[in-house]
C-alpha cells in the first residue's frame, strides 16, 4: 500500500498519540528496516555491477572474435585467381546441403545456373530443385563497382548484397527474405567462395539472425 494513499491517513493520525515506549519501538523497528533496505540495496548494486561487467565482457569477446575472423585479403596470394566475370559465365551446376547448428543435414538441393555479363553488369539465373521435390527460382543482377568489389540484387534479397574478392576467394554478404511455410524471416547470409581450379568452386555460407548462428549451406559449383 502506498504511503500517499488516503486509506493510510487514520493510521498516520493515530501515530501522533503513541506513548514514549511505543515511539522507542517504532524507532527500533525503523532502524532495523533501514538496515534491511540498505543491505538489499548493497546486494542489488553488487549484482547489477556483476551483470554489467558480464554483458560488457560478452560484447568485448564478440568484438574480438569478429576482429579475429578471416578477412578476404588473407587469401590474396591464393590461386587460381577468381574472376567472377569469367567463372560465373555460361552454364553451371551446383550441389548443396543445408545443415543445422548441430551439423545435421536437413535438406539437399541442386542448382542449375545460367550466367551472363555485359560489361560490368551481370545476370545470374538460378533454378533450385530440393530433395523433397520443391523448386525455387532466383535471379541476381550484379554490378562490378571496382575490379574486386561487387553489389547485387534479387527479388527475395532485402537491400543490396555486397561482395569483395581477393586471390581465389569471394566474400558475399546479404539479407534474404526466407520463406518457411506461410512465414517470412529476414536471415543474414555470409558466403565464402573458394575457386579450386578452372571447373570447381566451393561455397560455404553461414546463416544467422540477430547474431545467432542458425546453420550453414555448403555448395560445390561445377563449370563444364
């Protein structure tokens, strides 16, 4: 009950008529209550301090982990040199699997691709066939911003995808409007592509939402 509530007024008026002994009892009780409250505040402050420290420490670990991750330029000396306008040109096929966070394979699929470039503009047509018989189509439009930097768009991609290449490697990042049954989810993809030779390219993509790892997609592209 709040001390400002009208229902407390009679009690407050009655306190003015207490005897000295009663007053001493109230004083003693108030002192005890004050100590209890002070102890609770102290413990709460300590707990809050530990919580803030834990959160800050977690954020620092996340930042350090991100900084410690691989960078595209780490592969600048690797061969063969990946040229998107050459490798992704013409017809290709890819075989892939989706694995959950535990590493269990949840879905298998193949992708038939038709790619073409005109100057710095590229179009990638992707037709997916899943192991459960479902099909899907995605058409990418790419633009080469610089010799090793690309952007891309597709109907189910939110915003603009960005890519950077070095050596035999391309890092491609985007947010996909992923449909599961009747619901859509905005899922972040972080793709790493490694060209093995003139015909084979390996693609490893990490899926996440709110920074939480959801699973991975692994593909092997084959160029005739």
